């Protein structure tokens, strides 16, 4: 049976590997900066996002975590990625940040070929699938 600390560490590495093609310099804060890790951010070099990763069965205090991250990293968009056994993975963020992200995506789609978004999604799906096999 895996302990909760190992489970969390392994999930951080998994997410780190999945987003590496979007953020080539990404690393876990556990490997890069204990101070940043203590401030509730698990991935480094993911600007404009500050990402906390949770692999717990209980629901973490999302609001408190988002507020702490926002306070400690002003100007970055706080995001929580949460995984529970047999229940999938969720991304939690402030509603206004979500709307801003949607608005940027809408503007991007209007000024680029729609296939570019599809290509990005395809690349991400391939990365997630590859990471799941490792």
C-alpha cells in the first residue's frame, strides 16, 4: 500500500511531466525550492499560473488554498489540480480567472486557425496518454 506522501509526490511528478511541453522549464517545487513548496505551490516555471497539486481522498479546503496562493504570488493565477482514487481529476480555480481564460481562448480562436486549438488539445492528450504508460 502506498503512503499518502509518496502518492502526492508521484502525482506531482506525473502532472509536471504532462505540462512540460507547455512549460519546458517546469519542475516540482520539491526539487527546486522548499520555500515555494511551503507556500503551497507545487510546480515552478509555470507563469502566469501558480499550481498546487493534491492527491487526496478528502476534499481539500479549495477556497483557503486559492486565497493563500493568491496572497503569496500576486499577479499569478492560482490553480489546484486534485485527484481522488476512481473519481478522476479536477482543476479548481477562481471563477473570474476561468472567465478571463475563456475570453482569451475565444479571442485566440478568432484570430488563428481553429485547427491550432485542436492541435494543442491533441498534443496534450498524447502527452497525458504517454505519461500514463510510463
